[in-house]
């Protein structure tokens, strides 16, 4: 097992990793930018190093500075968390070159699954259902002809993408021709890679993802699914596990498909295989694979009682999985609401500022993963996530009622947050019935 792990991240995920390391008896090193000098993750780590100015490019994305921090402190492994360098193949490779274990997949695995077109080919070869689509778009006229054989609408996506960047829905040829160069520019700006592809756009699907764990010894299991259908601009707002749309037979099919795809890719570590579930609730299609821990991983932890960060660390240290598929039981229901410093009444626009008063909810089945405190000045340079409010209930009805109660208890003053939006969702009749899809916000106009 590792003796010391450097955490190449910030905010709530840095604290989450610190806690897991402490419970494994591992020393921690955190890094921070000048913009994060008042961040809580500095306080709870064993060592801390400033790695540069506030802009991410000069700090959290600066590979040389992070590697130097690991070498100076004698860290034998680096956990990247999510975002920043978590799915950066070059970072994984450089860690290996410096004899530092990257707690995540190898650069080859990241390249294979991080590139959407390559991942789709891998999944298709493993017999996993995939949506009809294209390889990398190089010729607009050729693409127009290809789309005619599939039919509109289609969606353009960045091969190195995520978070909704580079995604554009096209409902006719005119939109397709106009959006291809726009999507390529967005992909170049967002990921330094202009490559895009198209796939059939499934109207009003559910977004259902399968959590997997795979070790170096050929063992691979799934830990059930998460429903992430409540989104705005392809970015998730609320997640729950298990999905209200899945029965045991469909859960088994999707889980087995995810494991088959992961085995075919040779992937090792924690990962998430994302699917779109058609309106009929029976047909599902591979969308992408995330080669990192997900923001929404706590809902899986709540229904399985498995600490995913600990498992990532154990796998990276070469240990065998402690569980077989038969050991995985899904108990109860969990919901996560992302509390962002955003104004839900103004298009979810960012609202940085200083938190003047703070009270987190408590009680049975309530968990808060956060890095904020009263007096904390929210840096304007990073993601607007303030806290993840997670609840567990014996069933979905109890979980919704518990979440509603917890949201009403939550007090964050000084900045606008998405708390009021989440309360509206918990009261929404269609959400309570489980009648949701990725178009929920547009349909309900919340």
C-alpha cells in the first residue's frame, strides 16, 4: 500500500480523497493555487504546497509543478480526483516516467476510452449496443450524405469531449452544415482537439450510467446504475441510484454490457460506462466511458456501502478486488443534489462571492460533501460547485421526502445557490412519479 498520496485537485473532491486516505492510514499532500489559499483541503492534509497563480492553466493543470510537488514531498502516488488532469493521458504517462503511481488508468487506456470514436468501436466489438453514427468528421459533404442514411436529428460531439462542450443538435441539413465548423472550434477551444463526430440524436432519453471496478488481475464488477437524467445543457444537476426506470432484468443486461465493454478494452480502475435509455424503457445505447471517479459517485456508495475512493487506491496499489459480482447488493435509494453558486432564476449564471452564513442539514441518512464554510470567499476561477447534498432512504419515496427536508434545512447566505431549484424538483409531480428524461427541465420549465 502507498505511504503518501498527493491529491492533484481542490474543493470537495480533495477533502473526499483525504478522508479515504486517512482511513487507510496513508499520509496526504495537497496542492493549491494562490486563489485557493483559504481552501479547507489545505487544513486537513498532512502537507500542502502552493503550485502557482489562480488560473488553472498555471496551477492545477500545470503538470510540471504537480510532479515537482510530488517529488519534493516524497509522494509515491497521485490521485487526480475529477476534472483538471483526471483524464489527461499525458499526465498519466509522465507520472509513470517519474515512478509515481497514477491512481487511475494508464495513458493507453485513457486514450482508448477517452476518445469517443475509439471507445464506440471497442464497445461495438464487445457486443454492446451503440447509437448509429460516424467516425471523425473530415468532409462536410460526405457527412451530409451519411446523415441522410440515418435520418435527422443527429448530435455533433467532440471526440475528446465532455460536459456538453462541442455538442450541437442538428435537425436538418442547413443546421448540420452550419454547426460542424462551430462544434470543431468549440472542441478545439475546450479540449485542444478539434475532432468531432455525429451520432443519431435520441429524443428525450434517460441518462443511465453503470459504475464499474476492474483490477489488474482480470476481475471486473459493476455496482449498479445511477440515473442522471436531470440536466441542463448536458450537465448533470441531480443524480439518483438506483434508476426508477430499471427492473432487475434490464439492470442485469446493462451491467453485463458495461462489464463486457470494460473487459474488451482492458481497462483497470474505477470507471463509468454511460448509456442512453430509449423512451420505450427497453433499448439502451452506449454513449461514452468516463475513466475517472464521477462527481455523483456518493449515491452508489450509499446503496452499496462500498467506498469507491478506497477501492481506486487499492486497485492502483495492485490489490485484488475485495468483492465479486455476487457480493454486490443494492439497498435502499439515494439522491444527490449539486449545490452550485449559481442563480437558477437567471439561466444558472455563476454567482461568486463570500458566504456570510452557513448551516448544513443533518440527521439519519443525510450526507454533505463540501469544502465551504462561513466567511469563505468563492474563487471565480473554478467550477461553481459548493456542496453535494446526498440522502439515503429505504425507498425512493422516503429519499425524496428526506431530500426535501434536508434542502429546507440547508442555509447558505451571501451568494445565490441552486437550492431553491432543487426544492422545486423534489415537489414536482413528474419527478416524484419517476417520469423523467434529459428534457425534463425544458418540459417542466423549472
